[in-house]
C-alpha cells in the first residue's frame, strides 16, 4: 500500500517511545494511556495487546478493570489522572479541543519534556487505532464483513522487527 508512510509511522512510534523513556515516563503509565485511548476508539486489537503488556509489566487486574471509570476510582495517582484526562481529551479532540483546565493540570503534574512525551504517546496510539480500524486489521474492531485483503495491507509494510501488532 504505502510502505514509506508505514515506515514513517513506525519511526514516529519509536521516537515517541524514546522521548517517553528520556523524559522518565513510567512504562506502565504509557500502557494505561494506550489502553484508555484504545477503549475509547474501540480498537480491540490494541486493547488486547496493551492490556497484556500492562499485565506483563506488573499492572494489577483491578486497575486495568477500573481504567474505564478512572475518574471514580481511588486507584490512580494525581499524575495518572492528569495523563488519562489529557489522553481522553486528545482522543476526543473532535468534541471541542483539549480544555484549558485539562492541559493546565497535566502541565502542573509533569515537566515540559514529560508533557510533550505524553502528548506524543496519546497521539501515536490514536493514529494506530484509527489505521487499524480503518484498514479492517483483523481483531481491530472493524466491521466483521471487512475483506481479508484490506485487513493487513498497511501493517504488512509497517512491521517493526520483534513487533507483531500496531502500537
């Protein structure tokens, strides 16, 4: 399909991960961001993958279960809440921009490089969710009548060694 664009997307994903690591963003928080955006977008492929990754990193079942209702849960720190709120606002940006108070709270909780890394992490997972669903990647949550031909064209050209599924 478009191997150059797919390769660029993979490079963006790697750059976003490197920025998060350099900014000292906890890998578990990145997984929570990816899970929450995937829940909102309805991308079951990414949801499954990042839930498994979170478990492998030691994330507890109760926190994973309560992630959909994080605002009503006492299991998340103020920093995690700010990151999840920002992720939701980015994911739902079509509904009216990222509210000033959401951005301000995230800026209070995180240093500038950390905030930038969180924004990139949320942006990249949203892009991957949208590509997976739009191209009918199997397991993504795309309509069940999607053609097998369209399911894997984009991802086949975007594979990163050692990575089986889109971020």
